[in-house]
C-alpha cells in the first residue's frame, strides 16, 4: 500500500504516547511519547520513546499526543495522543470537536503512520447491553450512517441520545461484519467506519467539555455511562500530555492492517509472553492508532509500537522494528521484563513515563476486555492531530 502524506499547515493534529516499564527490582527506564528512552542492559530495560507531540520536553518528561488516540484518540482513543485542554464548541466538522481518547502522532516534516492486519474472532461480548438498537434497525431497515462531518450535538440530552443510538448501531454493524464479512481481510464496511468515526467525534467533544460530559453521563443507560466515562477519562489523560502543533508539519500515514490479522498477532504475543492481548492492543491503539501512523517521533522512536533503536536492540529479538508481528513480540517482551503480567502499572510506566498514559491504556484495555466489539470500534477510530487552530483528521472518510 502506498503511504499517504498529509501536510498540516497552520493547523494540525497531534496524538500519541509511549513509554516502558522497568523490570521488578530494577530502575524503570524512561519512556515518553515522542520522547527519547535510554536503553540499558538486560538487567536495566532501556527506555522507549513513543509519543508524538512536538513539545520540546526533555527526555525525562514524557510528551503524549492524542488519542492515540481515542485513544487514540481515544486511545484514544485512542492512538494516538492528545492536545491542549481548552474547551471548544463543536461544529459540524471534526475541527470543532475537541480531541479524543485516541493516539496519533505529529512530527516535523516527513513522518508516517502505519497499517493493521487480521485474524477472525467471535464477537458477542458481555458488554454494555445498555444501548437499545434503533427502531429502524430492529425492523431490518438500517438508516444511513452519519456523514463524516455530521454535526455533534452540544445539548447533554441530545448528546446522550446520539451516543446511545450510535453505539447500538455500531455494535450491530460490527456483529454483522464479524459474522458475515471478513475482518481478517480487506476493509471494514462503510457502515462500521462511519459509525465509529461519529462515536469517536462525540467522545472527542466530551473530552473537551467536562461539564457537558458530566450531564450527559446522567442521561445514559448505566452500562453505557460507565463506558463513556472510561473513554472520556482516557482521552483527557492523553490530552493533558499534548501540546498543539503550530506551523507546518508533514505526516506519513497508511491504512491499518486488517483487524483480525492484528488480533491474531496480539494473541500470539500473549501466548508467548503472557501479556494480555487487550493491553497490547490498547498500547498500539494509543501509540499509532493500530499502525496507521508511520512517522517516527521527533526523538527517533519508530514502528507501530514506537521503539527507540537502542531499546529495540535489547528487546527486538533480531526482528524488524517496522514489522507488526516483530514489534508486538518486542513490546510484549519489554512489558514482561518490566513487570507484566504481575504488575501492569509498573510495566506500562516503564513503556511510557506518565501515569496519565498508564491509566489511559488500562482504561482502553478494560473496555476491550468487557466487550470485544470495543476492539473493533477502536480499530476504526481515525488519526486526529491537535493544532493551535483546531483538530484535523488525517485518516478515514
């Protein structure tokens, strides 16, 4: 696939965290989003830099950019990174909706974003059975999905209705995709892509509008309210680590590899290193939006899991830093050496020296564990960059 180059002039999007955890009884290496990590010997795991915000922070202070995502952004996410925390009134486009919980990266000219892959898996989780499918869907007449720039409501009651309906429709569409389609090959159905984007944009708005978010939770079904709080909290955490981009910048992005192709690789790494696949998925979501971001960080972190070269030399096991399978195995290897699965917080802090990052990854991982459809939803969240002139979307419709 050809890389897509996105230029962001006066306004851009920013996302992405990263960092690693040091093994027990050892001094955890430092890792930051878009920041440099020092690597040590096998006894002292090297640091890792994974975040993409041009913050000018020192290597010891992680810099994270949106949400993702979620992310990111949003991720969240979610991969993504986050941006400034000023509240923004939403408009009919993404620039008005605040950053979300998703990660994404931003660097000086000539940066890129990765892609994703697949392996089939069942999808009927225990999750929020909170959202009730719209009447049109129950009757077999699914309404047209929202346009990419459909207006996001600003009133809590309307926001709650929109989020409830969008979540229900997205889950129904994901079920159909997994049951009748092939998440291991090709692109997701348009219905899934557009509904996921709309969901993501709603969360990005809630991330930036705390009071509206609180009033919206009160109007949501209980299970969905819990999910919404997690997504918004993760997005705010990542946003707190991001500095909006000003001036011109270039990003390299690519389509993600198929969802089930990636899922197979997450599970393979889990089997080998005993690190939960949901945690690996959440890290990749926050770091590069499942590999969509191909640009290296300003400190030189590379690949879908954002490794600094010296850390890669110690934990990459001779693989290719740009290869998804190799990068996931290396990430699992590093997290295991840093304390996982016994102590995920320690391990994730070693991966990226920021507890805001750690909390965001754990919140996204929790949502995926509760309902695998959340993995497919996050997979379809797009890369946003936070700029001084608003948010910009780099991928998607």
